[in-house]
């Protein structure tokens, strides 16, 4: 299994736990504020906002929190202005790491992200160093127990999905970034429950990592993901499933 898809599945499970939920609420609120500022507060006319709202509801974020975040973006409530930044770097074994952040203080966030890279066995790199390895894609997860593979494959491919992989307990569907909403809607119309759906960055190649470097890499990724300004972390690693589960 690819490192990206397995890690995405594990992260979704972790996000639903109480320990992670509070931090996820804060990150998703920030994302909703930015999405509403850029595309308006109507989720029906703003796919980015609609996707983040779906993610927020999937981990039971209170509706008051969602409404407040959107109103900060539309200007109905006072709010902070966030800047979107992408950081690039390398982890152990030369694994490429791409970090998406939203911050109200670029200098502070940049210094803190650089420190995490350094302390966790990685190093920051210049703009464009690793971004070329990743392509923006739609990524949809469907629980295997809910529906048979033929039904999922038929609905997904007919709607324009690029690929479907069957894992031990889920189906993973990859789409182009522009077709993700269309495929998600087609699955829902077919009565197929969506576990998660997001626009993500998928690497064109992966580096196999195991042993001590793999543990160090997971520690780096988790430290980056734990930073309050970091929205997403992508890396082109492939490692044994049991190591990722333990991480």
C-alpha cells in the first residue's frame, strides 16, 4: 500500500478521537474562514468551503463553531487575516515533505517550522525543491463493510474517477482535483456512504523507509501536523503498515 493513502486513512481515524478533536476544530475553523473569505459563505457555490464543512461535521464539530468561522471569513464577524504558505523540505532517507500552513504571522511560523525540521532529523528546502513531486488530486475513502466493490467501482468510474484501490477495510478512490465533487456526489446518489473526501497532494514516486529512519520520519510528520498553523503535511514515503499504525 502506498504511504500516502495509508497515512491518510490513519489520520482520518485519529482525527475522530477526543485527544485530536479540539486541535482539528481549530484548524478546520481557520480553513473555513479562509475558504469563505475567498469564495463566499454559501457552501453550494463554494466547493472548498463545502468540503471543509463536510470534514468538520464528520468529526462532530459544533454547528456554532462552523457558523462563526464562516462569518469571520465573510466579514460578518471580526476575524484574523490568514496567509497561506507552503513549506518544502526533506526528512530522513531523503523523503520529500510538503507542508501547507495558514498563519497570521509568517515570520513566527517559518521559524517554528524550520526548528521542527531541524530537531526531527530533516531540513527545510527552497521553494520548488519538492513540490514538483506532488500532484493535486481528489481522494475519497469508502468503508469496505458498507458496500461491495463492483457497486463502488461502477459509480466512481462512471463519474470520472481515475483509480480505485481495495485495501483491507476500505476502498480508496483517486480523482482529478476538479472531478472530486462530481465523483463524491455520484457515490452518494448511489447510496454509498463516504468515510472521507478531500483534495490532497499525491506523490508521483515514493521512497521505501523502514527501521529507525521510518520512526524518525513519522516523528517529524506528526510534529509538523501538531503545529497549530499547519493544515496538511504530505510526504512521498512508503513503509510497512504496522509501523504507520504504531506511529
